[in-house]
C-alpha cells in the first residue's frame, strides 16, 4: 500500500475533517484508494463517509472518476481488510 499518514486532514466545499482509514494499492500509473472520512466541521459535522479516489504517480489526488480493474480487486480487498471501520461501512453498502 502506498504510505500516506492517517489520520490526516481533508477539506471539501461542504466540510472538513480527518481521513481516519485508507485502503490503497499501487497499479501502474495510479493508486486507487478507498477512504473513511470523518467530518469535524461543516454541514456534515459528526458524520462518517466513504470516498473513492485515485492518486497519480506523484501522490496527487486525481480529478477524475476512480476505476478499479477486476485484477485489482484482490489487492484492494486485502487493504480494506486492514481497515476495520471502513470495511464495516462498506459492508453496509453491499449487504441486504
């Protein structure tokens, strides 16, 4: 997994907070990541959220949709397994 410190701050137009957990892999020209966000300020204050992002080769956040190739699923799943709060929130997304 690419090494980025967590927790670390994030800022969005509707609030600020901390990235509490991040699951990311390196695959060629980009680094897909799934992040657990906790809003500390703004209209979403106190809420958790999941953000799907990608970083470029230099570690900058890409401004395009995250695309995960089927060959990358196993690696990303292994990283998500190491992020228990993120995994629990994602589970709610896919379970009945």
